[in-house]
């Protein structure tokens, strides 16, 4: 979770508006994120949006746990180890 927050801030540094909207993830958001990933794995749908607005989760299930945009942002910036330590290729 710490590395995800570091990476998001680094990537968004040039976009002040988007950086201002970024909310650091915490253990609850990460647990919810991986829970949604498990549900997605058990019920495969063609698009991420269908999990939030589709038949499976449109009944307030996942929509109450995490908005679609939050899920997409965590997916974009998720890092589990220090990205600054990776070798440059």
C-alpha cells in the first residue's frame, strides 16, 4: 500500500488536478480491491465497468464497496515493491 501511494504520487506529479484528486490507499481499500479481483475471477465479464454497473454488481454489491474510478486508479498504480529499486532497462 505504501509503494502504491509512492508510485501514484510520482506518476501524477506532472498533473496537478489529477494529483489533487488522488486519495492514498489504506489497508481497507487494498482488501476491498483484492476482494473485487477475486469476485471478478469467479464471474468473468468482458469489461471492468460491467462489474460495477452490470448485472452482477449493479445491485449495489461492489458499487457500495468501491467506485469504478477508484478501482481503475488502484489498478493503474498498484505496486507491491519499491519501484525505485527496479533495474533500468
